[in-house]
C-alpha cells in the first residue's frame, strides 16, 4: 500500500517543524515523490545530514509504504 501525499506531508511537518515543504507526485502514481524542504534546522548540516533528517522524519516508511523519493533540501 502506497503512502498518500497528505500522510507524507504530516510526517515531514511533524518531524521538521516550521519547515516549508512542497511535495510533487513525479509520475502521478502515488509512489514516486519529490520533496522540496526548506528548513532552518538544516543550518550547519551537510547535505547528507539534511537528507538523514528527512529520512528520520519518515519514521521507517521509506522502502516500505514509500517506494521512491527525491529529496531537495535548502536553508532559508
């Protein structure tokens, strides 16, 4: 069962409070998403650490309910 876009939004907002999040359904199939996250909490972190923070916010859904995810992170 795929992770719905609204569920993905909730997980990211809960895990990265006050982040500006945009989610695109890349293929229109509800299984391939691109997330664009702008978050003050990324300051001082490497790109890998920023992505790890996004994965942590997903609470283990990646690879199960969430099939494919492109991550784009920015600091405001």
